[in-house]
C-alpha cells in the first residue's frame, strides 16, 4: 500500500527525530459510547500540531474489552489460587458448583497463565470473604473472559465460601522447536511465565516428545537426540523433568519434578526430530498427518486425518485388519491387534476427511492404499467411523500410591486397564516396571494388594522377569488374561524415584523435615532455606499454608542420609517437588544444626495413603 510522502524529519546532532503527529493537545475525543475509532474530524491535519514530545499521549487498554477483572488468591503464586472477580468495585468469589476445566481454562487464558491443569472446588485454596459474585458458571472453554460465560447472574447464588472455586494454571505458557530444518524438528524451548528457555536433555524422554509433537500437530516423535544436535542455545536452561505418560494434550498437563535434579549446561539441550505420519490426499501433492483419538494411548483410538488445516474423521464400510495394519505401521505402533467401528458414544462429530479406504495390508502408509474423498459415495453398506488398537498401545502405570513411582501395577491391553497377580512377584519383576516408567530401580515388590484391590481384568500372572527386559510384557508369563488369582493378590511396586515428605519427631505439624528417596527417609539441610520453602512443605503435608523455620532444637544427632541441600523455592513455585536444589546426595549435611525443623500454621490431616515404610507419617 502506497503512502503519501510526509514532511522531512528534523535532524540534529543526535540523528533524526520522529515527527510529532496529531497529538491530543488539540484533539477533542468525547468518549461517547458507540464510537469504534478515534475520530479525526476535529483535529489539525497530519503533522500539524502545537505540541512537544513531553505531551505524547498514552493509553492503558484492557486485553478483553468489557471483561470483569479476575485474580487468583492464596495459591502461593500468580497462576494458582481461589478465583475472585471484581464487580461493583468490590472483590468477591466464585461458587464451585459445576466448576470444571472449561471454566478454569478461561480464567487461565484471561490472566495470561497458559493452560489449566486443575479446577479444584469446595474451598481448596481456603474460603474467601465478601460477596459470592458468580454461581453455576458454565464456560465452553473458548470465551476470552470469565464474565463472558453463562452464570446465574451477578450476586445470585446458593453457595457458601467453603465451596469457593479455584484454578491451577500451568506455568508453561508456550512450546516451540527452533533451529530445525522443518517446523517439526529442532531444539525444544519452553516459555515459563513469558520467558523462553531450553530443556535439559537428561530430563527429556520419548513420551514427553510424543506429547509435544502431538501438541504441535507434528505427528509423533522419532527420536530425542541430545547434545547440540540443533545448535547451541542461549538464555536460561530449565531443570524441570517432565513425566508424561504420552496421553496428555500438552506438556503443561504432565507431572513435573525439579527437586534434586542435576545442573544442566547449554550443551545438553533437549531436541526432537518428529516423524509425521503422512497420507497423500487424492488430487493433492501434499501429505496429511494421522492420529488416533479417544483411546488410552497414542496407539489406539478412532482414526483422524489432518488436511487443509483441519482434523477430519475417516469413515469406511469395510474396515478390517488390512487397513488397521497399515495405520499401526505408519504410526510406528507395532502390529495391529484390533480393527473396529467405535460405538455410537465414541463416534466423531466433526468434518469428514476420508470416506472409504482399501488396503492390501502390506503398504508402508495409507498413501499407498486406494482412498476416496469425503464427497465420494461408499461402494457398499454404511460408512462409519473407524478405529484401531495397535500392540504399541500397551502401557503400564502405578495407581493408588502417593506418587507416580509407587502403587498397584496396572497394564493397558486391548483398550482395557487390568492388574497383575502377585504369584512369583519379586524385585526383578518390579525392576522392569520401575525402569519402564522412568522411576529408577525397585526398592520393594509389594504383594497381597498392599495398594488396594483393583477391579475388572487381571491381565498377567506368573511373571518371571530377569530384570533386563524393556517392558513387563516382554517377561515370561502365562498368556494374556489367564490366571488363578483374585484382586486380593494384586501386585505393586515402590521405585527408587518415589518421593514423599514427612515431619519426624512430630507432635502434629512440626518436627524435622524429611524426604523419602531411594527407599530411605533422609533429612533436608536448612542452608538457603526460606519461608517460601516452609510454606510449600506445609501445604504438601496438609498442615496449612505457612509456617516458621526453627533452629537449635534438641532433636539429637543426624541418623541416616541427609538427602537435600540448598533448596531455593520461590514465590511463584507451585509445588515443593518443583523447587530447585542441589543434586541428591546422602551426605548433604553432617551437622545436626543444619537439619531443617519447621512448625506449620495448621494441623489438618493430609489425604490418606499407604505408608511406604513402618515409620509414621504424623501430619
């Protein structure tokens, strides 16, 4: 677009100075409702003014015009806490009735806090005070502000402050790949509250990469090269260790641990070259990604295709193992186990990407099969959504423990979660599970349903691992689903990376702060300890929102390991486990006066869970 030449800028010893355009000195904006722009009919012409730059105008705008102000209170950081809104000049709360992740997502978006990872109800962040401004909030998740969502009406409610709604947002506000040859390869960078930094490769795994690839519409991860494969980075290096199971929508939903992590240099950045599962669309020279949705892993679910910027359903009237085999092969999910048409509740509702696919079963990708456009009529029968279950969909998890690295062993097989019988269950079997989950080694092979009885299917019995297998299902065992067990014999494990917190020698919510790691309780040194760290420890223990650091208390000599030192929790740290510290070391401090003793403000009981050692967890 051509622009008329303006007056020549004045120059001086300091170089050109920009011209002063129509400034507010002689402008007459009335602010009448309905004006959509700054009217210029009553101002001098462009460049004509009687102003100097000291009178330059400024504007403070609301990001969301007309939006009611929102804040999060008593969460310990900017992006977590009790939801409060300002109406009629007064702050008040939001009732937790029907409060869900869609509502939380809108709050996080409005505050610039990334995505929502929690929508706690019932006064999780403590009861507020003053008016309860909103009740029965019903957002669909796409609104720009909470005040855009449906609700009963301002100040209308059937609630008490004990039910005040809360929100936990991810601190991670952006993810990208840099220095790659394509948009789907490169060094991983994560934005933490507005600051971009790289991730440490030693804390980065293939399941994490799968989640990132899917989030970026890049298919699945091919490998996770470390070092400086995609060049040397500058700026901060985040020490966070993501622990994704592969099903999350983005990295912000994955558990994160920083505590005890070793320092990382720029030469050890995480990277991802992604393999995009592709399909050649008829009449097009481009490729489109495939994904499986609605399953329990990336390797089972309903088939969808990405083309022309949109994910579309795949419909077929004769879907069978030939087509399923090609999909599983293309997605690198192993052999196909099942080809199926999803039941009505699991069918898609969006646009159709393909209608009709015919494969011989040996093709390397669906691009080599005969396919039809959505407008094409099927050869015969009624075309329905199609799904597959690949062998690569098998997963293992630990449930009913107090962390991701301890609990009852469960296996996802043929689209169903089931348990493992404890017949012959020992440390070699447990070691395979711990290694498979990235939880270190095994410190206990639990039997007799120590983590509670499961329900439904019992998938494995008589496992006899050597300890070197890559996955539990690689171990010798009875055939899938064949057993002579009941759920009272469900197997469990405790891995070395399992962590827990307690107060030893406690009379309630005070005592020596200890952490459970590598199968042993150990103390935490008080060097660099701040009240932020004490506050997070008390919250983790269910002992209130704050406390004090005690010194020179007669708790005797150091016994056992002292696992951690130099903990540096900040005001915006969301969890005790995300606090940076010195690496794990069983001799972090030797002087008893360096051990941490705290007294918390509260005396509430934490959520119950099985104690991992005979030592009591008093608070």
